[in-house]
């Protein structure tokens, strides 16, 4: 065995992938290697993880940037594919560019095609790509819970590789924050009893970290904190090896309730998130302890996880400040930054711009300007968190001279639906870049509340990393379908054009519509969080379903196709549920018991059929979500706590009286049959009884009883399947045969 590092530092081992023990050794000496050697080793390791069977066909070399930003080159040379990059991320982007543009492959959360030929395609000439963006940001506080609550290192490693392939170099990294606070408060003399009602359960960290709630879903076991300290160290180590700059948290004033006893003279303000949770306590930024604690926190965090000098801090996330006085807001901002600066003179404050979107009545121009201008321009970066929905930069004069990042949010709560602003995403970043009023636009990013849905929208968005021209969707969709399905198929290209004009048209609604199935039972067509308004006429989606079914019958069978066929079929049926609901509501109001029983049974049967369909794809299973939660427990008590967290977040969100119930609803196999269907059956029982007895249903009593039943469900322990069952193609074809004609007829009537 021989390792050769010379020339452009290409890493070889008899043309095979390096064994794990050798990789571990090499990564242990990375800090002592040159930048060129580091890129070579990390780049080669990335290739080995992504395409192990073909890793020996690639060489990795360092590339010197001409622009000061990331660049890559690809060329064929001496029967090898040479990937050159200015960083590990640039090398990853070069690899993905080759895989998508020349090998017709694709890697997404929901379907991967890596069907590479034994002999890889040769590039006719060298290509070079450069980005104009210093920053390609990734993640939202909410993503860490709606999607990532139960991730282990294996799953994180896949995600970090996905980031590198898609050009991301600025990830939010907040795993393990609770351990940092534990250490800080222990050193300040707080006991475990002082903190037992402070730390939330693991499914609620996003909102605990943002100061919205304390303690909910806890008490948090010590073992969790210790294990996630280790996990965070693995995460930031790998991200930095690839050249990413991690965004770590900073102190914004959120302290335990016990703080007022420990420091009775401290200036504290209580605040409430107004979503059914108790008060939290904010230490006034004028209090001398504010800067002291901020400094302690960053010092401890740096000792544990290192630093890239980028710190996330959001004041008043979905909470209004006590006054809209610009001078107050300016002083507040100045003190928060000063707390960071004292601990780290190179600190740069990274602020989510969500508050300017979510509470625009409060945050008018004078308030925003005051908050931002108190910090030096080169010491703050603004995230325009939902620029594809409403570009805040346009009404803040480009964030008043601060560097800012154009982000796409797209998904709220991890809801399962087909949705996106395809035209807006194809054109938005380019239009912003070319706008003379953009001021200091320095990045693009993804800030979804949850991932692992609508992969097309995220693939589309990250195309902007390496270009400033609008994306031509006609050509891009042809490439996308070719890569996703492994071959050209004009029917599927046509299907995607229909999807583009329907589910992905981005019109009328803020985020994806939900099915009435996932709403708490009612006679209405919508509930608080289950909004059923579509951005297209539901019958316009049917031709796309037909084309997917036709492709299935022709033998199309790629991983991405099976996912898309399942998802399109699910969406058609989810939409149709509203039609059936109107039938049984009409029958009930007409006191037509026979018709009511017929249509309510059709509604229940539809839920059953959807559950069977979704069981064919692991992407749509409840089981892994719960099983992954339980895996973190070291005893029965911990396993039960984590399962309770997992069940609660996606159903009630809080307690039995939670106003957020259904916010994070999921159309998942297991959840449909065990939760949503049972709720509807209970509702139909009281309606049927009222028709039989001629009585008026007591809907308030039902609401009270069903919320208690939901809370009981949240606190159960039960195993659900963690493996898919059935065949996606056969199941979808069967359901198409069963429902297609009836759906068409009913849409004509309605």
C-alpha cells in the first residue's frame, strides 16, 4: 500500500477507495496539511462516499481562484476525470456538475439515480465555473426539528455531502447548543434542579433556541446533551474539512426562570410566544450580566466546537419588542453585537430577517433601519428568509447597506404537499442580482422549515450558485427528467410541464395546501392550520397523473420515478378528499342518512387507500420518525419521552389545548390509518348518531373529547413499520383504475 501526495496532491491507493482506518488517520492530520492537500483528501473522500464504485475514475486537484470566490474546473485527462476546486465544496460542485450534465445522474432526498456506465463519459474540453456569491446559506432553526430531530451521524454525513454537491458553504450549525448552555450555567452556579424546566425536549429545540419556549417536551436527559455535543463536533469538523463556514448561535438574552432567584437584581422581562406556551425570560441588554453571559457562552462554545466567526442571533423572533422606539432598538442591537465582539473581535452577526416579514406592522422602515444601522456594515449579514414569497430587501433599501442573502423558504412545518414557485425560483435570484438597487447582495440560500419533499424546487434553486442568468425552465425540466428517470421520456417531460403550470405555479397561496384529511374533523372545508385552498384547479392535475401512470405501465422504474408517481398519486387523492367531504356534509345537512353513510365510508376508504399507497415508499412512513426517536433513548423512560416528542410535534405540537395542532401535519402511512382515520371515524359516529336520533351534534363536546383522545395518542408507545411494503407502481396503477373516472366525473359536477 502506498499513498502518493504530489503534483496537485492526488490521493491514490492502488486505484481503490481508501480503507476507513486510513481515512481516519489522514483526517486527523488535516490541520497540518496544506490547503491543496486538504482539498485533495477531503475531495477524494467525498467522491468515495457518493460514488464508491467509480471513485477511482476521478482525480482531485486544487484550483486557484481568479475571483476570490469559489470556482471549479473539470476536464478529461489520461483516462481520468479531473476535478479541480478552490475548496472541498467547489470539488463537490464539480462532481455534481459532471454527474448531472454528462453522466445524466441525480442525487436528491427523494430519489437518486447513480446508474453510471462502467466507462464514464469523456468531456470534449475543459470547463470552468465560478460563483458570484460569497455565501450559499443553508437551514432554518425549524429544519433542525421538523426534519432533523432524530438524525445520527450517518444521516448527517449524507446531508453534508448533499450540501457540498449543491454548492452550500454556509450552514447553520446549532446541534449541541443545549450542552453549551448546560456548561455555562453550571459554571455560574446553577444546579440541575434550577435547569430542569429550562431545556425543552429534543423535538422543540428550534423554538427553545429562539427563546419562544422553555421546558416543553422535557425534562431533557443529560445523556442527550452529551451525545449531541459529540454529534455537533462531528458535524462542524466535516463541514469545515469541506471548506464550509459554520454559523453558530450567540446569546440574545433568553435565560432560565431560575435566573431571577439566582440574580434578584437582574433586569428581566417576561415575554410570551402567544402559542399556548408559558412565559420565557429575557435578560435586558443593558444589564451588565448580558455582555458577561454572552462572552461566557461564546468562549465555551468555541472551546467545544471551534468558530468561523459567524453567529446567528435573532431578537424578538415572533415576539414584539416592548417599544417601537428606534433609539431603544438601536441600543439593543448595538449591545447584542458588542457582546459578540467582546468574546470574538472577528464576530459577524448573521440575522434571520423573518421578523421583518412575519410582523411587518411593527417592523416599519424606521424600526428596521435603527436595528440594523447600529452594527458596522461588515459585521452583520441579513438573511432575506422568504425572498421568493416577499423580498424584504426591496422595502428596506437592500437592508440599508448590510450584506444580505436571497433565500427560498418554500416549506412550512414539514407538511406533505406538491408546491413551489417554479417560475419565481427560476428567475428570482437572477433578477435580484441584476437589480441596481440590490446593494450588497452576497449570497443565495435555502431556509425551508423542513426538507425531504419537493426535490425539484431545491435542485432548481441551487442551479443559481454557478450562474447569474435566469434558468430556462423548458430546457431545465428536460434535463431534470432525463437525470431523474434515467432516460428520455417525452410523456414525463409533458407531465412536468403540467406540474409546472399547476402545483408549482406559485400563485394565490403562501405555502402548499393541505388535504382536509389531515384537519381536525369539522363540517367546514378548512381548519386553523389545514388550509385546503389550492393554487390550481384540481382537475388540471389529472393529465399529469395519467402520464405518470402511462409511464409506469411502459416499465419506467427508477427510484425518482417511484417517488414522483407516489407523490403525484397522493396529491390527486388528497385533493379529491375535499370533494367527498362536500358530499357527506351535504347529505348530513339534508338529513339523508343513507347518502351520508355511503359518502362517509368513501371518505374513510380513501384514507385507507392513501395509507396503502404511501406505505410503498419509505419517504412517506411514520415508522422511521418514531423508531429514530426511540433509538436515542438509553432506557425505557427516555425512549418513551422521545417517542412522545416525535408524536406530539407532528400532531398537536403542544398539549391537548394547543392552538398549533396540525401545523406540522404529515400525510404519512401509519399516521393516516392510526391517527387521522380514527379521528374521522369518531366524528362520523356522532354525526350518524344524530341522524338516527334526530338530535343536534354537540360539536364543542366532540372538540373537547377528540383533543383528549389526541393527547392520549401522543403519549402512547407503539411500533410502526420502518420498511416499505407493496409496490409503488402496481399500487398507483390500481388506484388510478379505481378512482380516475369517478374523480373526473365529480369535478365536472362541482
